[in-house]
DNA sequence: CTTCGAATCTGGTCAAGCCAGATTATTGCA
DNA sequence: TGCAATAATCTGGCTTGACCAGATTCGAAG
């Protein structure tokens, strides 16, 4: 959709065309290689530098940062349309479990009427989508993020948002199956009820079971964390 | 240190000089306002757009994205030297507790000899720093991140790295107190021993207590989550 | 083989300009 | 007066060319 092909192409090119010391081709060379002006290259490099993928040293050159790519980088790449390594998806699901189970617990203590209203709205929208035979990708994201929002921890919400940005291209596939969508929706309803009852233990358990579904799905798809087979 | 003043200045300027529809001044106006060329402005805008703070519509204008700032934005701002809202620090500490307690548990199952060796190296470096009367900011970060790394979940590690980037300017203050540094170091040792013994429950408990110290510190400093004073 | 200075390279920055669609102002008709 | 068609203007996207000054490199002198 909103792809920035130069950004990802450039990143790929830098990784494969850097010297032993991590120095990459010069801006001028890159510009020529990609058939664009230096300005375009500089703009992309500015982003890459902000992501800490690259370091620009004045009058010296551009160097790859040895640090592994940051979350920001992952998110930005995802937003630029760069596909995510399957193993990262699995890891992301594991993290989601950690985050969202805890979020469900905290939400039981901190959720306000506004949160509950939003959740009801989202569930109603889900119902409508299901009736229309459409996927629930957006509603699923909204539901889960609303629970995180109910923790009243904005950083928590921001962090979790990243997952959904990264999974933006894959969620629709997950929800393409009507039966899965229906089951997911019903689990959401039960989670909502637990939250409303402010039953922390139940909410955690339900959320855990709910996310287990996603985990098994991805595990089955990519062969687990240690045996990632195409 | 690595400040990009134009980036933060520009962001601030955009927020206060946008029309009702979120449209900001044009690139040419911004260039003139900041006394730089359009190229500089475009580079900064590219980053702001990558952070989803701004949207550039061809032949139309630059518009503020209504979405609240993303984690990437927070991290990038932090890296650019923009101070963090105190309330966000408190929220970050809460999140750290969620993450790192779980990380300690997982690390007990998954840590390899390499992780243990790194932890030992870090503890030794801490000892040296303490003897030299220096702060432990870097070693503290390394210790905690190594435990996260031991979970063998790279996304987990990336997410947690963001916290330390955001707290980069404040950690040195925390560790300026020798007594606090010493106590922190000793807690690290005990956590390491629990990890080595692969005692998940103990590791969790120790990590929880350890982070409680940081939480109280920040809570005392900013007056808690709901009563942020000054 | 080392040393030191000059030619070259590099990122940082600026200026001026063209393009074509979006936007806005203006004109002219009903 | 009201509105629609038209022209002038504005805007981001992108390119070319140039200058600076420190980093780097390379070759000549010792």
C-alpha cells in the first residue's frame, strides 16, 4: 500500500554491499546505482539513520550499525511493506501473550466505562462484519488494543500497537476463515464479560487460551520456533 | 549528545503551527522559518513521516497524523535528545516490570552458557566500575538486556532495548549514588545465581524486588502516576 | 620502510528550477 | 445573485550542479 521501495531496496543493498568494516558505498554511488538523485538517497538514509541501522559520519562515509535492527526498524520496515521473517512472527506472538495476558489482568482493575463502551462498540462492529461475511482483522486489533488502552499505560499501548502494525499484512489472512473469525469473536465476548466482572484471573485465563489459538496457528504454519521450515 | 535539534524543533513547530485540518506550513515556509534549505526540511520530514507523525500528500501539503505518537517516535525522539514526559517514565517502569520478570522466568529455561558468560563479564565490569567509583548505567542496561537476550526471543530484546534508549539520559542520574549502585549490583549477583540454578520462581521474585527499587525511585521523584507534579 | 604532503573522496548544505496535480482565485455566463 | 468553468498560484516530488572542509588515500621524498 504505502510502500517505500527505495527504503527497503536501499537497506538490502547496503547490507550486501558493505566492506568488512561496515562501510557502505557513498551517497553518490548509491544515487547512481538506484538511478535517483542524491537527495532521494539522503532522505532514505536519514530514515535508516533514525532507525539506527546506519550511521553517517561527516566527511567519512556511511557505516552499518552493528546493532541488530531495532523494533522501530521492524515497525518502519513493516510499514514500508517489507515482509517479516517468519521466525519473527512467532516471536511476536510469544511476546503478545506476555503483554496481553498481563494487560487483561491490569484492565480488570483500571478499565473505565469508556473502555467498556468501546469494547461493546467493537463487538457490535464485529457482529456486523461477521453477518456480512467479512474478515475481522481490524476489529480484532481494535479489541485487543482497547484492552491494552484500559491499562491506562500509554507506553504499553504504544508498544503493543507495533505488533499490529507488523502483522497488518498477515491478520487478514488469519481471519479469512469464517469459522476462525466466529470462534475468535465469541472468545472476545467472554473476555469482555470477564473484564466487566473485573475477574482478573478469569480474564487472564481466557486471554491466554485465546492467544493460544493464534500461537498454534503460526506455529503450525512456520514449523515452530526452532525448526522454521519454509 | 547525538541531538538532531532540527528534528525536534520542527516537530514542535509543526504541532503549534498547524491549521484546524492538521495542515502544516509548506516545506518552503518551514525552510525559511528555520533558516535552512528545503533539502534539510525534507530530510527531517522523511523521518517524521516514517514515525507516522506526519503525512506528506503529493501536491497538497503536509498533514499531522492524528494518531498519538508511536513507540518508534518516542524512541527516535529520545535518541534525538528530546526529554521524555515524566509520566511516560513511570509507565515505562511499569512495563519493564512486566517484561523483565517474565524474561527472568523464560531465561531460566532458555539461557545458554554464552548468556551466563556474558552475565559474568558484565558483573565483573560492574565490580571494576564500583571500585573505581564510577556509575553503573551501562552495566545495568547490559545486565538486564542480556537476560532478555537469554529468552532467545529477538523481538523481545528489541522491544526492551527501546526502554533503555529512552532512559539513556536518566540512568546515569539514578546510578550517581554509590550506595544505590552497590545495592543494585548485589541484587544483580543474586539474580544471576538464580538464573544459573534455573530457579524460575526465585529469579522472578528477585527481579520483581529489584525493579521495585527503580519503581519507588521514580514514583518518589514524579509523585506517582496520577499526581504528576511540576 | 616510514613519513609527510598533496590530490581525491565524502558527507553536509545550499540554490535554482521543472513537473504536474491540488488548490484557490477569478472570470463569465445564466 | 448564484454557480460553473477557467486561469493563476501553490505544493510536494525530484533533479542538477556546486561549494565547503575534514577524512582518506596514495605517492613521492627521505
